[in-house]
């Protein structure tokens, strides 16, 4: 039987939320193997409550995309691996919010993609969330059309402090993680981050009730969350870019502009990871990933774009990423849920 771990609860006040990765002292320090129950606010800081609350009027830049943390992990040192297993992600309210913005999103002019056409209208959609039924309802603003979509809660922003004392806005994805905006970051997934500073300094936010691949309009169904994670530590072997693992796939990430460089980073990492696990040279691993891999977009709207690269774990045989840590953390998660 799996021994129940230590449980720490973290419910930040408005003053506790961070808007950067790096540059902040930890709110709490936990030991490896600890379960952390935490709450997160939506990317609008809870200030958009109806269709009349335009983000440009009720939100103040740069106080967007708040994250809960940092959480220091005792014994974490640069070069280590910080593992974060998502046990449960549950919307904290009965609604989620999405919006379009002028000069933001994949299908409009931005400050770096200059066009002469008029900016998009700023518009807000409110989604009714039914957690018990596992549904969120899209209601068109300019017609009677509506449809229920499956709830698929995930966190858009998860990461650690960057290296070299750098401080990055929480809206920016990179090698430290951050605003990756991949739907793969859901319950049942273990994320691996390379530790850059003492304690690692994990932070989590930007809950999405669901999100399409690419987050095309720039926002998902944004929602405050009640989230539970198990945080663990592997000494040494920190990956250059965030990696994810679920029961079915290895997943590598890459964040950059242009989009093809994000694609290349994620594929390069997956080729290296696959080669290490199977004892293949680069070209053999490259060939396997080329024929068996998947490459969904994570986001094409943030300050950097993010791509992910996936390989079915069924191809690995008996090879175990990180010596089977994902499986062990899944067992801890199930014990926690059973005894809660």
C-alpha cells in the first residue's frame, strides 16, 4: 500500500499572487514527495465577470495571468529535475471566460505583425461550467446558437524560476516553462522542469476549463481552479526544456518565434529523449520519431509560440522515463484521492 504523503495547502491572498517567474521569494517550502493543494485565479484576476467587463477596462497591465507560488522544494539545486504530477484540476466557479482583443491572437495584426487593417473587436464570452456533468456551454454572442463542449481542465502556466537571475513575465513561455498553454497539462500528467535556482521555485496558474490546440484567439475558457499536485525531485539530469509524461505519451516542448523554431526545439528534445531511453543513436531515434511522432500546437499567440512533440510510450518496451517516477506519482495520487 502506498503511504500517504505530507499535505500542504496554499491559498494565496490577492497580494500573494506573482506575475513573473523569478524575482520572488517562495511562499512556502515543501519536501520532495509532498502533495500541495492550491487555488489559482483566472488570467484576468477575477475581474471579468460579465460580457460588459472588457479586459482593457477592468484589468491593469502587467497584472494579468497571476500565478500561485513560488513553491520552493527542499534540496532542489541547479541541474536537478523538478517533477510536478497533476492529481486533480477542478474549476472553482460555475463559469469561465474567453475574449478577443485588439492586436492579440493568431488571426489578427499584432505589435510585431503590423498590418493596415482595423484591429479586432474586443469581445467577451461567458461559458457556463457544469463540473458534475463535465460540460461547458458555448453561447454565441450574435445569434441563438449554443453547444455543450466537454470540460478538459488544464493549466496554461506552469514553470520554475529562470536561470541567471532572469525575471520573465508570467505570460511568456520558455525553457523555464511558464505560459506554455498546452492542453496536455491536465490531471494525470507529470511535468518535468530543469531546476535553475535553489529550491526550483515552482509556480502554477492560468487555469483553462478547456482549450483548443493553438489557443488561436489568444484565450481559452479561462477559469479559477482548485488544483492538487504532487511535487518531487530527481537529483541531476535536468532537461533543457520542459517535458511531460502521461500514461500514453512522452511529450517534449519547445517555445520560440518563429513557430518552426518552436517545432524544431520540441522535436530535437524528443529525438534525444527517445535515443537515451532506447539506446539509439541520433539518426535511428530521428527516424523513429519521424514515423511515429505527433506534433500538436500548444499556443500560437503568446510572446513565444509553443509546440509539443509526442511519442507513444507503447514503443518504449520496458524503458521507464525517469526510472518510472510518473507511475510512482500516479500511485501517490490515487492513494491521496482514495483517502481524502
